[in-house]
C-alpha cells in the first residue's frame, strides 16, 4: 500500500493540507491512499505506531513550499522504519528525499491555498510558560508538548526517548541565544523536534505575562465570583505558571534547569527523574501534588477572561455562569459554555468560545445571555417588558442558529 500526504511548514510548525480535486483523482487512478495525521495531538511514537499499523510499503510526503523540519521528519521515519520506503517531494515535483520511482514519471499536481499562520509558535510558548493548553486532547495518558531548557548542555542529561514522547508539533525552548553546539546538533539528528532559541523570537514572551502568587489568584477568583470583574490593570496576556498555581493537575510541560527538573518555571514543583526519564511517571507525580483552586471548568475559563480583559481600557465585567452579574452565580451542573458576555466603558460585547470571535451587542442581549446560562428565563418578562418576545426570539436565532 502506498500512502500520500501533503504538508506545509511555517516557522518549523507543520500543517496538514487538504488535497485538491486533481490530487484526489490522481490517488484514485494510481490506487494511492490519501492520508491525514494530526501532528498537534499525537507524538512521534504515535506516528511510528500508526505507520506500522497501516502496513505501508511506500509513503510519499508532498511539501508545499520550503521545510527543513519536514525533511528531518521524513529522515527520522526512514531511520526508525526500514521496511517502509519514505519519500519527500516538493509541490514542483522535485525529489528531496528517497526515490519515488513507483510514480513512473507521473508527478501529482498540487495546488494549495495555504497561508502562513505565524501565531502558532507564539501560542505554543504562551502555553509553555502559563501551562494553559486550550486545545488539549482528552486522550490518556496526556502527551508531552513543550520543554524548557535553561542551557544547551542540559540536553546531554536527557534520554533520547523523552523527545519521542513529545507531540510532533511541539517546542523545545532553549533560554539562550542561538547555539549550534554538539548537544543541539545531536538532538536535531535524533528527533525532528522544533527548537526555538530566545533570540530568534520576534517577541519577549515572559514580558507578556503577569507574575503573581497563589494567594493573589485566590483573591482574583473571589473578586470575579462576587463582582464579575476580572482585573488586569497591566493588560497582560496571561499569568506565568497559571496552571501550576491554581492546581490544574497533569501538565504537558517540563522545565530543565541546572539545579533540577521541574513542572513549572517558578521551580515550585520539583520532579523525581527516573533512569529512563519517563514523562508519564512524572505526570503521576504532578497529579499527586495538585490542589485545585476551583472546579476545572472555572480554571479553564479564567485565562480566557484575563486575556480578554487586556483588550479593553478600564475594568471589564463578565457574564458567565460562575460569577454574579445581575443574577447569583450557578453552582449546579450546566451544559457546555458557548459564549460569554463582556460589559465595560467601551460598550457590551459577546465572545464565542469555539470561534474566538468578538461581537458588539447591547445590555438586553447580555441580560438574556445570563438568564439562559443560569436557567432563569422566568425573570425576563418583567425585566424586558414589551420587548420580551422579540428580544428572546432574536437571541435564540443567533445562539441556536434558528
């Protein structure tokens, strides 16, 4: 069986592209399997297991544009799986790796509308330093996503198997200017991880984050619950080590310092390193040490509110089930939260959690949103008066799409 997939690469981040009609027809004609794989959720070991299970004889990667890490990924697969022939071509038909003679001169036509998305690395580093992973998979055990390394010589102390346990789209952040010394070269030759040095970034990620302690976050949660206000006077984009401070439990990150291995940047959670550097055993240590500040849905939502508060001047009040706005907060079971409301001196807004889109609205809409979230539609006839039926109908058409 012959597998075929299309990739694009930007700042080392790999993107799976959809085939066009011509490529689909090409695969059908030549009996190739058009393949897709989730590089954001699966590890290098997962990919090896997947390739083994599929029983491919040949596997062709087609690269849209340039991609140094894509070449390293293909070479890694070939080194680990000698019974499968891996090949890499660009979208112009040039062979970059392997010998795809099975194509018999028939070069598949690739045309893609891929556009660069340079925020992926920024988002990854935000997750590394905050511990917040908005799109974390529900799979168990949780994979390792990002690793912080204080200095390159620490790479010598890490068993190579650790990096195989990282998601394919993951980052090893080295807190030094670029160095192509022996530990870095050996790492890049073993595993095609994405490496970022401190001087290669167009931003200073740690300067974007607020530094607080657990007691301060406890007070901030209480203020949010009781007043609906999420304070962010310095307009920071996140909170350093937020996930550790609030006790979110299992982490996707590791921090390697000269004085030890930790689950947080602040070095409050040291980890016992096993002889084989098993990340999943480290996760069990982290889970045992966690002490949640609030129920998980609230812990997950708060960083979003904190970042939204940085967008507006002055204080913002939020409409969520977990805080008092005009109605008491809800402590019971609620369904999936799709939208939150925002009110400040710039107006009234709603934010869709699935699409990350912000819309301008009015106070009436926020009143209905809160009543819906807290299952209190009974208070709306008196509050909205003659506008009740039309306002609720308009709300339902928007929220539930008719």
